[in-house]
């Protein structure tokens, strides 16, 4: 089974059209040479991949790939921390 990190890397590599080896959890979004449009499109693709809603307020705080991975690993389908009642 693919880990959250592997799935995020695969989606980002496809969307950013860069080598997946460059997409580490420590990689900063601005260092990957992508535009803000690339990031928005990637967020939408990640929402589809993980069947989750990523609120704009959360997405704006993503500075590294690890930030994205951490969010996706700990949030349910509507972007709430796991364990919270809906």
C-alpha cells in the first residue's frame, strides 16, 4: 500500500512535471519552482486523490511538502482533524 507521502509525491510530480525524487517532505513549495496556479491545481488533485476537502485557510499555510502530508495524514474527508465529531 502507498503511504500518504508516496501518494502526495506522485500527485505533485505529475502536476508540477518534475522528478518525484525532488519532492521530499522537507522540500519547500517555493523551491520546487512552481507557480501559485500549479499549487492550486495540485491541491484540487490531492483532494480528489484523498477524497478530502482542504480548506483554503489550511492550504495557505502549506510551506513544505511535509506540511501537506501531515494535514492529509490527520484529517478526515471534510478537512476536520480525525476524531472530531461532524
